[in-house]
């Protein structure tokens, strides 16, 4: 929880210092990333999802895929905004 708090603080700080609020979109993507697992995922009492055998639940597989997709998209969005000269490199580092 402490690292998440620092992460949110640094995203907001990077947006405020550069006076550009586009990187805040990645924060919304990270918040939205947990929704597929909350709706369709297995309970937390199951084993590791990578090493499960005999689990043919397609909703769980799709939820895990979408969660990973949104997690990678949250990081990649900042690089796309930097490449398109929407944000500065200093905002990308924060």
C-alpha cells in the first residue's frame, strides 16, 4: 500500500510540475485494470494462475489477459505520449 501511495503521489507530482495532466490517464488505467479480475476472476484462495492445471474457465483466462493488457497499457501510454511530444521527458521519469 505504501508503494502504491508513492506511485500515485509521483504521478500527480509529475503532472503538477509539468503543468500537463495527460499522464494522469495512466493512473485511471491502473485503477481500471483490476475490474476484469473483480468481475470474472477466481477467488484468491486458488493456486498460482500460471501453474494451474485442468482449469478450463475461459472467463478467468480472459480476465487475467485483460488485467495484464491494462497493466502494460498504463506504462506504455506514458511512452506514447512522450513520443508524440505531448509530455516532456521529465514527466516520463516521474
